């Protein structure tokens, strides 16, 4: 039996998570969003500059179907496709609308067979990068680099009723906003600064791919040009 210790940072105590209360417009749709990193959960608990709580759970993963988008077998385009399915994007150009439809059609994954998803968390900066890529203003290499350098956290999302039944509440710890809200802001600032420094060192788009290139060439996820950039 393998048990994960999951943490959920929020402004109140949740002893019994309820799948019916999830927001369909979150990164991976309706679910219960947690992390394996307790310090990260403490920052998330205070992200609105209020005191909060870290709820801890023992999660028995035996018999569960787990989609791990960080296992090397998936690409950021599949993650983008999930965001486009569930999150609300500002798509104010014909290119962006065409890109949304194409990426969902060719890269989207069906989450219905899975009880759990593990992947990037689309905080404000990550979401802006994704939005810029779909709008054809950010190349694929830069998007991939931004996600790798960001260090803004991975999340574990409980998606199914079966998954919820495997959660066992352990405890709830109070979190002081005066200590953890500055840490939340600092993590995002450091991620943006690191990204800006890297971008100044590499500005050539000659051998890069924009979303328009993917549309024109009708590239699939296993296209060697995409794989080359994502493996750098």
C-alpha cells in the first residue's frame, strides 16, 4: 500500500472534501487541488493576503488511475490543451481561436478514465505564458523554458469520487499571512526575474516554433520538430 501525504492550502478547514463543490473552470476541471509540498500549500493558503489553514490528508493511491503529466511521456502542449478546455482564455484574434480548436482537437486528453492528475499549476504568470503562446506572441521554446524555470509548483488533483473516497483527513494547521503571503509574492517575483534573465540571453526565434507554425504544418504531438524543442 502506498500512501501520499497531500496538503491543501485555503482559508478554512476542510475535513471532508466534496467533489460536488469543485470549480469546473480550474486547471483540470472539477476536482480537489492539493500538493505534496507543505511549504507550497502554506503559501497558497495566504495568497489572498489573509490568514489560512493547511489541511493535511493521507491519500491511499492503491487501485487508482493516475495521470502524471510530469513523467516525461507528456508534453506542455497536452497541458495547454487541458487549460484551453477548462480555463477561461482571452482569445481576441482569429489565430488564437483557430489555435484553441486545433490544440484541443490534436493534443487534448480525456480525464474521465483517471482518478488523479499530477501536473503544473497555472498560476497567473504561467497562465499568461500559455495565453501568449496561443495568441502567437510567445514561441514554444520560450514557453517550455518558462515552465521549467518557474518553480511555481506542481499540483495533485483528485478527480473522481473513487479518489475522494481514498482521502483521509489528518490535521489542519493555521498559517500566518504575515509570514507566508510575502513568500507567495516572492516566489512569483523570482520566477519572473529568472525568466527575464534567461530570455535576454536567448532571443533568436530562427529555429523556434510559434503556434501559427503548428497550425500551418498541422503538427501532431510526436512531430520531431516539436520533440526537438521540448527536449532541449
